[in-house]
C-alpha cells in the first residue's frame, strides 16, 4: 500500500519505528549486546525487504513525473517540493483530520465493517498502549508496542485523504484494516489461555486469507507463500542466524522456493495487467469504454481530463501520455481555454456525477464534451465516445495562445 497508494506512505515508517524501538529497548534494559545486534540484523532485513518491494514504484514515479508519490502534490512551508494534480487544498477537503464529528455520526460503519466486538478490540489496543506506563519488562513490552502502533495507525487514518464517511462502510473503513488487525492482536495478547488465543488468531488468519483471495485470482500463490513462511519460522528458525553446514541446503532451498513463488506471482500479475479491461461501476457512465480505448490505443499525447478524477488509465499502457486534470465543473469555453493553455492535444470528457442519493445510486450530468461539440465544432473532433463520455481531438492552431471568447 505504501508503494502503490500515495496516501499510504505514512504507514511504513510507523511500523518500522514502533516495532524496532521495543526490541532495542529490551536489549538495552537487559544489557544484552547480542540481543541488540540481532535486532539490528532484523531491522536491516526488514528495511531491505521493504525497499525491494516499494522502490520500483517510487523510482517509476520519479522517472515519469519527477515526484515519488505522484499524483499528490507535496508542499512544505509554502514551498512546493513535488508537483502533482492532487493539490493540497483538494486533499484537505477530503480529509477528516482532528474533526472526527462525521466519524462519530457514522459510528455504525465500525460495527458493519468489523463486527460488534470492535469496542472491545479498540479498548484492548489502548490498554496495551497504556501498559507501558506500568511495565517495560518481558513480552509485555512488545504487546504494548503493538497497542501503540494500532493507536498511531488510527491517527494516521484520520489524516489520510479520502477518509470521510460516505453512504456505506466500504468507502473509508478499508483504511482501518491495519488498525483493526493490530487491535485484535494486542487484545488477544491478554488472553492467557493458549487454546483461546490460538483460536482467535486462526480466525484472523482465515479471514485475512479470504479477504485477499477475493481481491486477487492468485490466491494459491498467497497460500504457498504463507505455508513457506510458516516452514521458515517453525522448522529452520534456529538456522537463520547461525546456519550449520548440514542445514544450509535446507535454508537455501527454502529461499529458492520462496523466490520462485514471488517471481511466479509477479509474472501472473504482469499478465493480468497486460490483459486489463476497465468497466463501468455504479458511479460511472462510459468511463470503462473510454479508459480502455485511451489506455490501449492512444500514446504520446497531451490530454486534458475533466469530469472524473479517476484518470490514471488515461496515461496509457506504457505511461506515454501526459495528463492534466481539470477539477470541478466548467463551461465548454473554460475547458477549451484550459486545454489551449496547457498545450493539450486531446480532451477526455467524462460524464460527471450530479447527485448521489445512495450507496450505489447516482444521478449523472452531461459531459462537457457535448457542449464543446455544439459550441466549438471547428475546434474539436470526436475520436471516440461511449454513453455520453468523449475523447476529443483538438484542432491544431497557429500563433501564440490567446483566450477564446464565446463566438470565436
């Protein structure tokens, strides 16, 4: 998530810091140099794995758009460090921050998403976090760290864009899945009965697997990786740091199998990406057809997008298109002037949402593409259209740019 969704970048450092600190603290309290060194090795492995997974995505964004967390704009002390179409004021409109009133008003979303025991788990995480004030010894330190991390993840959620409640829990509660999982783990830590604790963790693992399998067709790869992870932690755990000669083949054989599983997963995902087909959802009309056309048929164009912020497919199959997003409702004249001002060669005019009356119930307005064809037939040409959404080609103009006026 941290690598593929710009709003998730805060979660990775939170996890690294909060998990590392209690381990180092325990080593210092016990004055165990070997413990500290081992944890440093753990940290190196953890950071290496995180960088290996995330860096290709950030590097791609830097190469294509000179912004590692594109499309978000990054501004510090009034200075824009990285430009992007998702501007700071736009993101602020969609973010709760410390204004938790809407979240309280939609408290039933928590129960719908996580079940009726969610207050119990939330309080368990907070109790685990507060337990650091009582003791800093033994396994309770790690349990407290998990509780603290759960609380920090909730705070991170409050400041994540697009987290305001909507008609149903699916819109923003998905961002609280890390908080819920760690809250459950922190609460289960207080259960002294090993059978009960194992049962709860088993249910959590099964629910996680079912959830992941619903999001991807490659559930079997996830199952294989999970089984291999279990083998590594249980069977060859003692050989990880000081492998003996006779156990080295087992260790390297396990690593080879894991590598093959990861590569298989990557190839499968790449094949799925190449065959990707976009479809309309209840919140769109003609969006899927237009995205399929542009993504697979248009390249090396400068495109102005209006009517729908879900414009990533417009970049094309090899990210060859340059995209400018025009937020809000605008007249045909304003859109045409914006396209000329941004030196666009094409306009993608999606059908805007006029009103939302339910979880999957939408009323749509008219795409500005229709108005452009009516008012400026000599300035634009239809390349593709579907269900009121348009791909328009701008007629080349000569000379320096001047704002057009109605009637030109």
